[in-house]
């Protein structure tokens, strides 16, 4: 198919041009968008010129933060005419990023979604708020969330029809508690979404709680901390200040690690990554903290993209538990995994 839901462009019927959105090819979507912006009554020539003085235009555009289209509707002209007057008067125009942020704040960006029952609904995108300084300064909370993102997060960049590139952070986990705590620590109001478990072509997709944040400043901060797009198989261990290493390791463990019992009498820890280099560097970091050197498992035909180390002795399990949980508040750990340790220690 030309697109996931459309055989061809719903306007021109082509499959030559790339699909952009809602069944329209790039060319037709641009024409439709421009037509929508012009879909209002216009005054006779000269009326808009009398209305849009330099002072009035400055008030509407810069002080009241109205869009070009909304000013055009008010003045009875096109947004192209409004933009021309901004340049003529030397008033300056907003960047694409600022225009997008303003449109999000006013609920002007939307799409349609179809649920599993075939019911279509309108989804209005909102500006997501978060602590924009969170990843600029090291803290126990920041290191922990960074560890979670290194395991269960994804950073990617997408372009819209105008060529504007947006960095997007997505984070997903089967444990809703972990997603909630990640958002709380970032002071973020992003909506948590849910994907149910599905079986498609003999492939099982597990249930998932997730959120996404589109923000270039956030993407820039994460890039500077060493996170890379499509990181799963090639990520490297970032430079972590010594005081915050244990919090980062806790994020790694709670994101992609596991703790489990064998025969009710032995306890095991596994730390997993799709990147062999990352797990090797993690092994070295833990050795420097007094843990024994562990062999690297995985990379076999049955697990080609999974590498892990594990600790089997109760002594090292206790040491690891103390390393990542000692003195840590409840807002900074996953209750379910910590409980496995505590229940085992009570009986042994």
C-alpha cells in the first residue's frame, strides 16, 4: 500500500508523491492547508490596508500573539498579505518553532485517530510542560531518569511538511508506576498512553504505558549527555559523575534489568543491553565499585541483540541492593523490583 491506511492520495489519486498525512500526498496536503487558511470572507481591495496599520499589526501579532491566518480573518485578507505587511513595516515574524509552540498553546494542531472499533476521533495536541533545566545539572533524580531513558527511551527526529525538524523523546514501560515516576521527577504533564497486548503474524507485542515529548531543547540536552537516536544496538556508556553513578545504574537495572529467585533459595540479578559495548563498560564500572568481574553472556543465534551480566552470590546481590537503594526515596525507585529483594532477605 501507498500508506498504512490509504491505497493512493485521496485528492489526486497519485502514488508517485510521498504520503504526508490524512491520505494526502505532500503536494495535495500543502494545497489543502493553504486553501484552509484562505477559507474565509475577504473585504474589498484597500479595506485591509486601512485596517492593518503598523501600530494595529504590531498589537495583533506581537502583543496579542495572533497568527497570520487569524489576523487575515479579522482584516478580511489572506495570511500572505499579512506577512507582506509585517515585512513592509519591519515588524519581524516568528520563527517556525515559535509559531508551532503558539499553535500548540492555542490547541490549533490536531489529527484524527481511529480506535480498534473503527471509531474516529479528533485529537488536539497540547504543549507539553516540563522542567527544562532538569537535564542541565546533575542530581540523583536526573541520573536515575537518564538511566531509565537509556534503557526504555527512544530519541528520534522528524520533519514536518515545512522542513521543520523536531526532536522527540519517547519512553515506554509495562510498569505504569515507572512511567508515572519518570514524569513526576521531570515535572512533566505529558499524557500517559496505553497499548494493549497484541499478537500480529506470530509476533507478540506486550502491553505498554508510554509518553512522548517533542522538544528540541530537551533533545539537545540528551544528545549532549550521550544519548543517540536509534541507540539500542550501538549506545555507549555515558560520562557519569562518580556521585551519581549508582543512581544511573538503578535506572538501568529497573529499566532493562531483572531480579529473580531460583528454587526459592537463591537470588539472581541480570543487567541487560542490546549494545555489547555498553554492557562491557557497565561491567567495568561495577568492578571499580568493588564487584567481581562477570562474563558477558548473549550474542548467540537465539539472542543476537541481547548481552548481559549477572550476579549469583548472595553477598554481591546484597552489595548491589545497597548500592542502588540505600538512602533513596520512594519517588526514585520501582517498588516491585525492590520488594523482590526485601522479601528474599527476610527469609534468608
